C-alpha cells in the first residue's frame, strides 16, 4: 500500500490511529496492508470511499473473535477496527431501548445496563465479542432458548457505505459497516439458578432436554464430550427450579456449569454447526459419530436443536468434505442443516465454508 494511501488514513483517523499491519492483523490467512481505527461514522464513510477509489479490500474488525469464521476472502488490504466506535446513548429506561455503538464490547454494555436494572438478553459465547461482531453473525448463546437471537432485539440499525450514511429497521445484511443499533432491553433477573444432571448418552441428553423445556426455563444446554459422560443443564431466572431438580434427583445451584455458554472448539479445530428439530438431535449426533468414525464433542442448545460439534483440524480437506456430505444427506430428511463455520486458514480455503447468511 502506498504512502499516499497511508497518509490519507492518517488524515481521516489521526496519527495514532492508522498504522501498518502487524503479524496479528490477518484474516483468513491473509495479512492486511494497514489498520485504520476511525472514531466517527463520518470517518468510517471516508475510509470506505477511499477504499472504493483505490480498489482496496476492507474487512471490519471488532475484537476479532469471529473474524476468521465462514468463507475466507481472497485478500484483505485494510482492516477497519471499530474499537473507537464505542458507547451508548438515548437510553430510555421506561421504553426499554438504548442505542449502542457497534464497537462496544457486549460485556461493557451489559455492565452499564445493569446499573439501571436492565440487560440486553443475549450472551454470545465469544467472551470478547463486540456488539457489531455479535450482530453481523447473529451470534447466540444459551439465552436464545427464551429470548431468541440478537437480531430479534434490534429496532433499527445505522450503517455507512462508500456513498452514504443510512438507517434500516431491524437487522439486515448491508454492503457497508454497521455503526450503531437501537436495541430492546429486558429487566435484569433478580435470581439465576441452574439445574444440571449427568447423562450417559446423546439419547438421554435429548430426553432430559425435552423434560426441561416443559418448565419455565430461560435456557437448556447440553455438553457431550467425545469420551465420558455428558451433562444437561437448565437455567431458571426468577422461576422455580425445585420441581425439575427433584425430578432429576439433583440439587439447585446458583453457579453455572464450567462449560456453560462456551464453544467446544478452539482455533485449531474445525467447528461444525448443526441445526435440527430437538427430537432429531440425538440421531444427528449418532450420525456424525458414524461419519467421523468416533464420537465428536458436541455442545449447545439441546432445547432448540442448535449445537456446535468439533472435528479434528488434522483431518484432510477431502475427508472433512466426505463427513459433511454424509451429514447433509442425513439432515435433508429431517429438514436440518449442517455448516462449517470455522477452520484453520489452510483448511478453510479448501472447504465449503458457511456463507455470511449461513452464519447468521
């Protein structure tokens, strides 16, 4: 990238907020040329216009927790870091809405809202997730069982592209950068309790998950490791957990299981998302084990039939595609879906990875 373009980025963002990319500034295995950190929507627009004029490939980045998810791009010339697009305003406590900049960490937003006895009812498993990163892939955690996905809480969003700044109702895919969103809030629960029971098999996990959904729960999650017993856990918020605990023969606790709200995969794994009717989840997990030739770790919303599975990142691309083909045939008859959402860059470039639409 020429010094002329770098100078332009400095003019837009300031001398401390435009720099040459470092080794950590990679997307899909491609190292960027430069990183720009704009502070306003106008600056975002200026960067996008510069990129359009100079034919630069731009990738927005929040915390970077999901930047390598999905189909990798062919190149990245410029990373647009949203760290300075942070904060919230127009908080209407009575109407339960607030506008939040999309570079704001979700945890920071929740901490600010908690001071007023409210929350955005989302819990993305990416611990460092920003509001923008969460919304772009509609990243959902355990609370989606009761409160649905983050997109369902967006009243309207503001975005910028190379030609304009605009707003749209709800959350929609745009050819630009989302800069802020007005979201609906919920009261902060006064109490949270978990009921957790061990399970020896996916079939038993599905059985307990179905029992839990008959109660006033906010979430029902399952953790099924490749080896050893798994667990099913139900979250109760301001609701009676005692009846389910008695039915399962376990105690109520105010502490979540250590695996709760966490992805089962790491950066060196291949992450697979399975979406199927809850009654078909156990059969799907068994079909995955048959295709893989052994059990795969599975974790997620057993109450909704939406889970993540882990495939070894050491498998060749051809073998992984065979597994996916088998799974897709199995799920076709069940109106289910399977999508590869993340993989090491060298593998992702050779696999049929999820599109942005499939990610959300």
